[in-house]
């Protein structure tokens, strides 16, 4: 699945880490993981993954833990 419109919007709005984390969570929920190759297939550039991947991963983990702990609204 390509998320080019979503990613283009994130580039414009300077929200790449948040969008990348959301896509990571979607990938994780559908296939059990989210690899760099998956993110490239979704439409992210390698440079974007290198720059924002760490922050996106932390955001995804934080969101995931909140849902498991039942703290999410």
C-alpha cells in the first residue's frame, strides 16, 4: 500500500515523524512488524527514514504502550 498523498502532506506540514509512526503502527497491526523496506515501499525516502525513523519508532512505541495499558482514550 502506498501512502504517497499522506507522506507528501507530512513533508509539507513538517510532520514526517508522526506520520511515519502512524504508518509503522498500521504495518505492525497488519503484518506484525514494520521494516525499513516496508517504509520505503510505503513511499518514504531512505534519507527520511534515516533522519526521522528513530523518533517515529519512539512515538509508535509510546502509542502502542498506551493502548496496551488502556490509557488511550
